[in-house]
C-alpha cells in the first residue's frame, strides 16, 4: 500500500516539471505539453485528496478538468496551426512583433 | 418491473441570464448556416437582442437570492450587479463589432457566437458559489477569448496575440487548478461557504496557505496584476480592437467578481494574509502600469498599461476591506467598464488610409477634422484620469475614501500620486487632438450607426455616473451585502 503522501509528492514533482518546461522550452507545442502536465498533476492531487477524505468530489472534479483540457487542446492546436501557416516556423522566439 | 427514472428537481431560474445568452449563442450558430450567406450583419442583431434580453432578465430579478445545484450557482444581488456590467459591456462590444469586424475582414457567425459564449462564462463566473464552477466558467470565458484574439487569421499580430494569450492563460489556469486542489485537500470541500467554515481555515493549515497563494497567481494573470501582466499589452495591441474592449472590461469584471467572492467568502479566515499580499500587489501594479504607459506611442498599448494601473486602484479597494471597500470596487468596475469600452470604441471607429489608426500621432488635429469624435474621446480620457464631474472621479473618490477609512492612508497617498502621473499620458493624447496641426491623411471617422450609438450610450453612462453617482453607489453597496453576512 503506497501512502497517500507519495502521490502528493509525485503530483508536486510533476507540477514543478511542468512549470520549468513552460519557462525553459521554446517550442509552443512542448510548452503546451508542459501545461497539460501541470493540469494532470492537479488531477493526481485531487484524486489523492479525494481518496483520503473519502469523498467523491475530487474524482468528479477530475472529469471536469479532463473535459476542459480536451477543449483546451482543440483551441490550442488550432491557434498553433494558424500561426504555423503564416510563418512556416514554430518557436515562441518568433513572436516578437510586439514588445514594450 | 417498471424502471422509473427519477429526474432530480433542478431550479434553472438561478441560471436564467446565462441560459438566455448561451441560447442566443446557439441561435447565432444555427442562423449562420441559413441564408443570407453573403452578409452576416443580421447575426450581430440577434446577438445584441440576446444580450439585451439577458440584461432585462437580470434587472427584473434584482433582489432575489436564488441557488441551484447544491449552492454551486448563486444568483444574489452581487451576481446580478456583475451580470448587468457584463451584459452591458458585451452588448456595446457587439454594437461596435457590427461594422468594424466586417470592415477589417473576417466577419462571420462564429465571431458573435464566441462573444456570447465567453459572455456566458463571465456570467457564470459572477454566480460561482463553488471552486469547480469558478474553474469551468473561467475556462469557458478564456477559451472563447483566445480564439477571438486571433480572429483576424491573416494578420501576424493577431495570431501572435492569440498565441501569447493562450499559452500564458492556460499556464495561469493550471496554477489556479492546483490551488483549488490544495484548498480541497485542506478543507475537504470545494464549496465557498463550506471552505470558510472548515477547521483548517482557523488552524492556518500550510496546504490552505499554498492554495491561497496559487489561487492568487491564477487570478493575478486573469486580471493582469504585476508581475503577471506581461501578456496584457501584447494581447490588447494585437487582438481586434472590439475584442480588446471585451477582454479589458467584461473578462476583467468577471474575474474580479470571482476573486472578490473567493477572498471575502471562502478565505475570510486568511484576511490578514491576503490583505498584506494585495497591499504590495496594488502598489507595484499601479506604479508599474502607469510608468510603462508613459512610454507608449501606440494608443491600444497605452490603454493596456493604463488598464493594468486601474487594476491596481481596484486592489486598493479590496485591501480597504469591509462593505465600503468592496462596494467601492464594484462601483469602480462599473465606471471603468463604461469608460474603457468608450475609449476602445473610438479607436475601433477610426481609420487611416484603410488601416486601423492606433498611433497617437495619427490623432493629431482630430478636433479640427471631427470635433464631435475628438470631444467624445477627450471625455473618456478625462474620466480615466479622474476629472470631475465624470464617472472616473467619483469612482476614485469612493475607492480612496474607503482606503483612508480602512486605515490605509499611505496606500491612498500612493494611489493619488499615481493618478497624477497617469494624467500626463492621457493629456498627451488631448494635446495631440486639440493643439497639433492635422497631418495629411490622419485618422478619420468611419461612419457606423451601431458603433456611434454604442459610443453615445457609453458617453451617457460616463456622464450619468459622474453627475448622480448616489443611486449607483447604493446599488453597489447593496450588491456586496450578500457576501458579508
């Protein structure tokens, strides 16, 4: 039986990896994947808490988050494709038309 | 054996404003497929009708205290007040869009449908009584706005704005969600009232504090406080001007609605902690917003930084706390919405040589070419400075007064000094319009009946709020009482 605190530790680690990924990587797709990782870290925390508290709320919330994440993927990929059509290159360093 | 399905009784009346708007959104999508296919102007009218209907529903339900889905959705005076602000903002944005979007290329049914869907998210955000609803409504609002920001598909700036908004917005949402998970873990509930009543709220559970911090990061992105403001200038500049107006007013009002409810209801046990945090956030936000605005030559960008500064002022009211502080924030949001929509509206109706006119220099001598439009923009900018007798003055007066009464004299002093700095960059635009010689081919007014009407309504609002603020201030005070029980 794995103690619940391990799950929370794993969740915190995944979340941190996601944050670092968004900050360090320059490809929007990889940044987007890192954001998904952060969402899933939150899901893991919710399930672990729900298990500890013996309440189904946490698990139910995870379903909502999954649905939202799916919608986010649809919108996000559409935006990335639109940009790619105009530029033929994919890096956030190219998004420099506007600054200061 | 007869298997009977028991349908739970769901009171949909608490969702009525949102249902009207989402229904109008569906109708727009449906009508988009029917003839006439060439022009989409009639869809704007349908969207406008839906928003006006929602506005009427909202006004008619004033004073009710409706709850649905086990207190997940609340329709109290607080939510109704924000519903009015949001529907009003969305309706003006639709009116401004009718000619603007078609002229700039890419008018289609989806545009109006997306405006309505994001408005639905905003309405739900104001009514959220549960962190799950906060998250879902925030995402509904944001996802629609990400697409709207990139609506001019052939323009690089529009795509860039959309991408930046999307990546940073989604990043912020995951912080918010992690905060919700922490609060759930600490208190065992996602309901705002039950979070407030849980023992963790009194013991100062570390999970609870982490949850508060992560929530503030998530909301900080949405309302664009410094240091989470980086997206705002770029998105405001790159997005279609009508969408910028919606992002600057409706989405900000809705995020504030949820933030105030979460802080004042669910996290009231941590009030000393979040007051201290918001104190410094308010100072940094208004100072940096104003200083950065000084250096801008692009009007949309200048207004973006100015809106960051205005968020700083509103945080002052939250720090002041109590009924007078929260009421002052609500009144400020109302005045800010009237004024900002108007300012962006003027920009949406000005063109130079077939392109949008956004540089300050393009407005040189506008008073000579079009005195009415110049006077309109001047009034909106004067209201943003806070010159009596316009809405901005009264709103600032209430806000800073509440801060002084709450014992935050220094904060009020910093805020007043900031307002003085802000006067410089607003007045610069006035100087260009009134005292510079007109350039050849400067910005000119593009006739638009709906847009002109929207400007007139916003102008009446700005003047009315400034001349007789008392009834509106009473409404704002009445709206916060359900929170402070």
